[in-house]
C-alpha cells in the first residue's frame, strides 16, 4: 500500500510503500487487550504491603488463660481480631508481571500499527527535525495538521531540538523507533512515523 509523505509544513513531498505484512494486518482487539494488560502489569511497582502477624511488634504471651475465664481462647494480641493486629491475606511486595509469547507481542505491535492505518490516522513524515528547540515553533507546525493527541516515532536517535520542543506540548509524545509500543500507540489519537521509523519497524517485524 502507498501513503503520501508529508513535511512539517503539511506539504506532500513524495510517497512511501508500506508493507502489507506490517501495516495491513487484520485488527484483533483480543491481542491488543492482552498486550496492553501485559505492559501495564509490568510497570506496576508492586510495593504495597500490609503487616502479617510476624511483622507486628508485641508480646508473644497469651492475653489470658486458656480455660476458666468463660471467654473464647486467644493465642496472641497480635491476631487480626484485635485492634492493631495483623491483616489476613493482605497484599505483599511482589511483581505483577506475567509472560507473553514473543510472537503475540510482535503480532500486537503489527495490529496496533495496522489499526491506525485502517482508521486513516497514520501519517508518514519526511523527517522529525527542527533548527531550534522551541516549543512555540513546533506547536505552530503541529497546529497546521490539526492534531490534538499525537505520538511521533522517529528513527534510531531523536533530533535533540525536536525532542526538546515537544517536551512541554500536552498530549504530544515523541519516541525513538526502538521504543515503539502498543500502549503508547493506542493512547494517542494520531500516529506519526518518520521514513526512518517505517524502515526500522518493517525490518523488525517482517
């Protein structure tokens, strides 16, 4: 499939041939959902924790005699039924990450790219470069396209001025091609790839 290539002045500067194997895959919502859950689970800190009975400071002595008091037997004041006692089955420090097959992750990225292409929300830029790293300059350039929420994926290394200019723009994300991922693609409305990014992604996913 062919797509026109634009520059930052929103002018057509040529065409590019996109691979059907990467940008023409059938959209599968189940694969996208699995990948997003995988990414969000991996980024969870997992540092939540409550105190078990062994974590609570206090005496190990029985509160009162086992028999003769007419009350229910108790073994410790640190038990959960007492104020300041333990929490039963509370959260502990752990990793929330789980495994997902490499072929599923590759398919999910292809599906995310294909979904943007199918919706007409995939734009190819000639290059993502600026002569000066000014937010206002880039903001004016992007205003010509009418984008409100956009992810821009550059080549192997980002242009320093472009990355600096985009830093303070709301709902504008900039990533190198190796950082392309399903969650960031789906959370922004428009996906913008540079020529170099297209070449790298096709080589990586074919």
